[in-house]
C-alpha cells in the first residue's frame, strides 16, 4: 500500500465529535488521528454546517452549530498538538506536514451560523476560516440552495465581495444553478465546489453540469470529488468514482480537480470505502488504472494546496 499525501476539502467530523461525544484521536467516525497515521501527509478542511431547515438535529441556535463544535475541535487539536495543528495558508500546511503533523483548516457550510452577515466576515477570517458556502440545503438571505432556482441576492453579492476581500474562498457546493452563474459573473478570485460530482453521470441537484465544471476551472478554482453514494450513482464503487474523476479531468483539466469526500457528513459510501484510510486503496486503484504520479499528486494534494 502506498504512503500518500492527502488534502481533503470537506469533512463534517467536528459535528460528529459533538453529537457522538467522541475523541478526535480515535473514534468510530470516518476521520480520526489514528486512521490518519496511514497517510504520509494529511491536510483536512473541517466544515461547520448550519443545518438550516433541520432544527430537530440538536436543540440549539444556528450560531451554536458553529460555536459549540468549533470549541470542541479546538480543544481536541490542543490535546493532540503533537499530531495536528491549525493552518490558514499553503505555507502553513506544508510546514505542518513537513513536521509530520496534520494541518486542519476551517470552513463554513451555510452562513446562517453567522446570521448571513457580511460584516462578520473579518472576524470569521480572524478566527482562521478560509472558505464559506453561501447556502446549505435551504434558501437564505444570500442565495438559493441546490434544489431551488433562486438567484443571488443583493446581500449575497455584498457577502461574496466581503468574503473575497477577506481572503475567504467562496464554495459553490449546495448553491442553486441560478445563483452559481451570478457568482461566476462577479467573482474576482477562484471559486471552489469543495464536495460535488458530475450531474451528467448522476442526475442530482447537488451535482454540477458540464458547463459549471468548466466555469469553475476557468476561475482558477477546483472541484472536489464527493464520496456520498447518492451523488455518484447506484451501486457506486471505485470504478464509479473514476468515471466522475475522469469527466472532471476532461472538463476542468488536471490542475483543477481535487477531493472533498464529505466524510462524517454522509452515511452511504461507495463500495470499497469505509473511512479515511480507504483513500490509500483508492490511490493504488487509480495508479493501477494508469494514473501517473504527477496526476495523482495533483488530485490528492497539490491542487488544493495551490488553491490556498
């Protein structure tokens, strides 16, 4: 088995640490530090989701979906500081990985957790956040979600400009198609779809059309392969993942495709995937299919490193 470098653009492990009362060191989730020891180097974007429209999940306010799991993640990182630390840039990721430590980055998945308020973005950036979607699975004051045709609002435009001014990357996963094209029209920096697949291969509103995939690459951004089986296709396996990857590569180019597994945010993974450790098997599978070292490094690590 290869010892790989992995940079994954999206996991929901922080929420699971909270709801499962679990340790980051070792748990029954998809991601923990013991599992990560199978990797040569590892950077992970930890997302904090608003879960807008699902108040039954936890009896708390929208903002507590950010503040509580963030506090827990910070405590867990501090307890395991010899293994993991926070990073905010490519240079910090490379430095931590060079020390044999995991690099943890932060993102928002649904700005309801900050009241959809663009004036709060400087503070969010000061707290270490580098990425934000505009929606989760419900329309909000900024934009329409993936199951909607709502366009980007005036407030959404202000939010995008403020995010990019504060060096926060706009993540278009979960966005409506109408809002997506509004974002493409006004963005001045690369955008990312951190965890979305190809709609031509699996007809789901969370997936991206060929034109959307091309447009993201044209901004200089990346698209991250999602491991959630309903976004891949029935009876999904490594072959299915490769089909999505190859379509992304053909449409976006080899320097604009990455990984965003949605681990601990999805319960149905493709055959051959149980948790973080199976990225190694997927790497070896792709290598056996003829993927060269340069391309594998781009997909598994370098493309997201460049984005940051």
